[in-house]
């Protein structure tokens, strides 16, 4: 078996780096039954380029955990042989990644400009932030909270009727570049707010009494890179000192147990924590904004994909937060609300216990800053499409998620602190 492993590893890394057509690449799902099978996955990752989708890194793999990972076309046959030979049960979730990639764009709404039912590139989203603000001057204002590593403005939308002493909810999307359904949700939520204001009593009350800060894409440079170079890119695009590898995982870059667990200090890792907390311009801009508005921000919602989870602190420790009972009951009720539309099942709970430990996340950081209602959504699906959710699922995904967000926002409004 080991001879086979060495053989596979030899030519694969360089081939992978040159191969950005995803033709023949496969996504596997395995559930290792014991430590020995976990070790087989570790060995695999050590000799070839393996992109872990769930969990984010091979170091987080434990027995009985569902593990989704992607391998290059040149390795997929050998990987199957190895898994068979080792007695590791597996399924092929995506047989040809390029086909899945092409199939994402199945929306009937092929409008030339912006559409809420398709994936929009950054230029289109940036133009949309200006348009939606211009069209709704009494409900939306736009500001710039910082710029990205590559010098792009980070646009923030503030939604709500003007009023004094209003409390606020902060929501962001697009932390991880390849999670395209996430920015699609932030855009949808803004649309939903302006279209239903004055018609839907809950939304009208929310916008009358609260402000929403919406950051449509946190990791703009990375998001652009997924459109131009590598659809599977996850991190920021900053240059790392003394390394040929680019980028930091922005959701491991906050000062919350920074780089202690479920994060890597290797710049080439997908979960690289960065050279220091808030080393990334994007995370620093976000953190600075929240720090400056701590007296008003009462909830923090961050939108990711995939897995259908509603998580709350902590992820950097197994210790439960002091508000555990309350956060758990909100997550339970919000998940029920979400499922009421299409029966989409969400799992909820504190991050470390519910999925795996991961330090440096924005939700833990916000909670430790005193933002009590701090939640992470992992949107659809559970792996059939993974990061390549087809556009035809944007509308149902966003519709159901709006229900959960409205539930949380309404709860926050009724339990201001």
C-alpha cells in the first residue's frame, strides 16, 4: 500500500498547480471508521494535493466524521484503488468537477446585468450596491469601511429608517471566496428588505426599529480570483512573507483563540491563520468597524456554505458560552422557521461541539467583544453540490434563510440589552 502511496505522490503536485481545468477532478466522501482509516487520509494528504471541503483540513479529521475532499484527475483512479484496498468505504459525490462547475449556471435568469437568481461577479455586485442605494435613499446608505489587499473598496450597506438611538445587526457574506451562495444571500436579503418594507409587518418593524449593516462580500480579492483563475480558491490574496503561497483564511484571522486549534501556521494551508490576528486588511476593516460600533451592534450574523448548520460560539474551545441556553433555543427556533418553507434540515449548536474546533473565527471574536447574539450560517447543501450549488437553488436557499434571519432579528429586537 505504501509503495502505491509514494507512486501517486510523485508527479501530482506540479500537475495540480498547472491544471485549472477541473475536468476529471472528483470529490469523494468517506467516513473513516477508526484511527487507522484517519491515518490513511493523512498519508494521502501528505503525498498529494488534497482539497478538503468538509472539514477544512485533514488535521480536523476524526473517526466517524463525514469527510468530503477533492483530488486532481490524475490521482482519482489511484485514490479509489487505495480506498478500496484499505477497506475504507467511500462514495463519489462529484464525478467530474468541471461538469458540476458548468452546471452551476443553470439559472433561467440570464439577464445581462445584475440578477438575484444568478451568481454575480464582483463588478456587478459593486455596481448593484450603488444602484440599490440610489433607488432607496430613505432606507439604504452606502459607505466604505476599508480596502482589500489589492486596493478595492469594501462597500457596506446600512439599511433602516432613520431614527435616534437605534440598535443594529451586522451581517456579512463572502468570507471564503468559493462559497458563492453566501454573497448571493446578502444581496437577496437587501432586496427582500426594500421590497417588503411597508408590506410585511415583521420586516417593516425591523427596519423601523433596527439598522442592518450588510457587508455583501468580505473577501473581494479572493472572490474575484474564483471568477478569473481558480473557482476553488478559499483564502484572501495577500502575499505571504518567505512563501510562494498566497492568502490567509480570513475566518482564522480574528483574535479569538487565534491559531490554537483547527488553524494552521503554514502559509500554504487552506486554514492558514495569518502572520498575526487581523493581519489581513479585510478582517481588520471588519473588526475596526464592529469595535467602533459596539455600543449599537447587538447581533452578528456571518454567512458561509455548505452543510446546513446554524452555529454559535464557541469554536475555539469546547467550553460553552455563558449564554448557551439562550443561543441554543434561538438557533433551534430559527432552524425550525427555516425548515418551514422547503423542509430543509439544519443542525445547530456551538461550533466546536457541533462540527469541529476552529480558532480565530469572526463569530467567536464578536461574541467575546460583547455581541451576545452571534451566529454562523452554513447554507445549502449537505454535499451533493458542495461549493458548486446550482443557480436554480439560489432562490429557495435565500427564501428559507431570510425566515431564519428575520426570526433572529425579531428576537434581538424584543431582547435588547
